[in-house]
C-alpha cells in the first residue's frame, strides 16, 4: 500500500456521461498530481494542485476539471465522455509543490472504460 | 521541448542477461531524471534517479548511465530476473514553480526463465 488511495478502482460508463475520480494523498503530502495512462501515449500529465490551489496544468481537456479540497483530497471530473477517454487515471502525491519531481508516490489508479 | 523519448517499446531478455532501456530529452533545463517501475494493476514506483552532475548511479542490479552532452540517459538491469518483468518509465523534471514529472512512453520488459 503506497498510502495514496484512489477510488473507484474500475469504472464503466457510457459516452456522454460524467464521472468523478477521487484521490486521497499520502499523509503529510500537500501536492496532488493527475496523470492519464493510455497504451500508446504512456503517462500524460494532466494537472497539479498544491495545498488547494492549481499549480500546473498539462494536456488536460476542457471537458476535464479537478480540484483539491481543504482536507487535501482531490477529485478529477470528466464530462461528456468519449470512447477515447478510456484509460487508466493515476493520482500521485508529494510533500512539495515546487522544485523538481521529488517524492512522488502513485496510487493504484482508476481504470475508466467508456462504452 | 518538454518531451522524453523512450526506447524500445518492448524488450525480451533471458534470465541472467542485461536489460537496457534508453531515453533522450531536448530540454536542457531538466535537472532530475528518475526511473519508475510499474507492475500490472499497480501504480508506478520510483526505482532509481540521477541528477545531471553525475554520469552514473548504481543501486544493486540497477544502474543509470547519463550522457549530458548527448542528452541521453539509460537504465541497465544486470542479472535480469523474471521478477523484474514490468513496465519501466523514464522521466524528467526541472526545478521551478512546479514539481511535475514528464514521462517517457514506457518499456514493457519480459524476462524469460
């Protein structure tokens, strides 16, 4: 157990629907990162939150949004889902918000299947 | 250019052999280069990392070789074991306002008994 908890583990939904993925960071970590993993593109950075504020944004679609709550858990909202959104979505956490990629701990991911 | 190019996409090695995975980058501002190991159904986990002020780092059977002038780095797994069968990702990051990692596309390693 890495200490980063993601729920649900699996999600099957229809095109056009909206889903919410949840991440609880490791105790003491202030940063949360969301990554999308697909077979042909590896791990793509979506967004980073640090202590409740957005810190960096990557290749995140406008249909996707995220937030980090006061208790530091984070949610990734995916709307108007398309077949191409089917992927593994990983959350990672780290103690720091800046300075270079250190201290990442990943959760076990949420497998999203859009049918 | 914030990309990290990784090769090969997949690799089959015999038990006891050496596994070599290569990565290349363009952005000279990158200053931290970790390798992550991912088993099926699990998230990636940090394996070993290097900063560009050293040319090699070794931890047990795992070695990173770093060539700053060529902007390339590689992971060598000595005496490869079936338990090493996993997907390996190289990554890179730079200091500054965020802590984000840029990942390569991954290498699926199969070590045959």
